């Protein structure tokens, strides 16, 4: 009898220990793997849900390394999914603008799908007018990655690996890419990118999540307040290719050095905004790349959600969801109208292979391409 009582007390103590102070759910951090359908050729796809002790979670799948859901608490404790996407795999298998995906080998545009490396000219698939965009016709967003649970105590973590063969989409070298997603108890979604090659090549990996901190599908992002740690940006030509000269943000609608509502200046009669149909530009980060430094911060006034972006990359593409046009019905049947999501794609500058003055994107055998980006969530009072 006595033993049973003691066992009961022990069980209660264990239950209490797993109830974290301040945690909304009391659940311990964990990784859960669930089937998420299969591709046209029958490859099984899984969803990995990484949850921390505060009730924040990220769901990532091995198709495209896509962040399918990202649930974070708001000021009042309510948890919402803050990224655009679909309820099931089929949505992602259809045409969509890179929702949540890993983008590679080369994030953003390469002019006329051409570049020269070591005296050899390489021709890529042109999938954006005359330019190559986001890795080509079947970029890293449309391939199946090998997934592995690499969680450490208290930190759920999933590692995704993909071998991009020499010549794939026109790029030289066998590129071995590894992307690791972690959810930390500091309410961070952390993404670590690693790549090696057996032949000189170019690499620029990023993540293309569309954020709406009011909750996906809940209106446009024009009232989100954005701050970017950049004194200059790279202006573009009519095809959204950088002209090559960085321009100071001072005195332009691209000045986000102080938090400013995204909609405050987006409709100004500014040549760069007209070319981008809004913001679709690379910002030159003050940190310069190489070490983890703040890149941007977003605040959504109604829910109080704050997202800080930190990166080791030298640039961030701020895209204000200009091409969304109400033709996509996403999660929970929500229709995604223009500017219903914003992207902060940490990266090297677009078209770098054709701009020797930009930080290099060349990767050689024996070198390691290694970058980290953190999306950190918190809340603030009005
Ligand atoms: C990037 C580009 C945009 C657009 C989107 C996807 O952010 O810079 O021009 O192509 O991807 O729709």
C-alpha cells in the first residue's frame, strides 16, 4: 500500500517536472514524425514537427525542405500559424511561389541564366523571363531530401540532406547540401546550411517562408512594422537584376533603419518600387556577413508578435509578396491576396556570379559553405 502511494507521488513529481514554468502547454520539447502523403512517383513524404516547451512549433517536410507551419504565441498567449502554405502535400506539388521552401542552388536571379567560372561559361535553365530564378526548373524546393532526427537534449532538430549532381539545372560540380532546422527554447527557428562540392561552383541557399505575424491568411502585411539593419540596397533593372551599384537607403522608401510600416511608402512614385511592384530588393546588411548579426525585425501591432532575423549572410531579400494575387487558396481555405505575406530571404546578393564587386558565391573543393539564420519570436506591448 505504502509502495503504491509512493509510486503515485513519484508519478505526480515527474508530471510536475515536465510542466515548465511560464510554458503555455507544459509540454516538453520534442520532435514528432508523421506521414504527409507521397509524390507523383510514390516517394513517401514525412512531416517533422519540432516543438519547444513554450508551445512554439515548426513543421518541416522532406519535400523541398519546406516549412509547412510555424506556430508562435501572440501577446495574449494565443498561438497562430504565421507562415503561408497548404494543408496537404498536393498543394505544394502544384505551382506555388516557393512557400516555405529551401531555395538552391542559387537563391534569386542570375541574369540571362549565364555565368562564367574559371573561364568556362555555364548556361542555366531560364525560368523567369530571360533569367534564371531560385535554382531553375527543379530547384532544391522541388526535390526530396533525406531526413534524420538529430535532436539534442531539449532541442528538437531535423537534418535534411540532398546531393545535387554535377550539371543539375546547369550548375557545375556534385554539391552535397545539408540543411538543419532546430526549434530552441528561446522561441527560435534556427536554420543551419552546409554545402561541399567536388568542382568549383556557385552556391546561395536560403529559405523562402512567407510570414504574416497576424496569422496566415489574416489580411495583408502593410501594417507590419519593419526594421532592416542596412544602410544601402542593390537597385535593380526592369528584369529585377541588380545594376551592380549599391545605393544608400537614406532619403528613399528603402530606409528601414527605424521601424516603419511596410505600407507607409510602398505606393510612392519611385522607380525601384515600380520595378519591383513593391519591395523585392536585396539589402546590404551592416554586419557584412561571416558572423551572426541582426538583419531585420518585424512587429505586428494587433497581436504584438515580434520576429527578429539574425544571419551570417551579407544580404537579405525583402519581398513584400507583390506577386500574390488571390489565385491561391492556402491553409484553412484562406485566399492569399497581394501582400498577404512577406519574405526576408537571408542570402548573398542576386546575380553575384556576374558581379565581381559583390561578396563571392564561389565554392571550391575542400571548402565548406556554412551559414546560419535565426528567426526569433517574442511579443511586445503597443
Ligand atoms: C523572390 C523574388 C521575387 C519572386 C518571389 C517568388 O523573392 O525576388 O521576385 O520571384 O521570389 O514569387
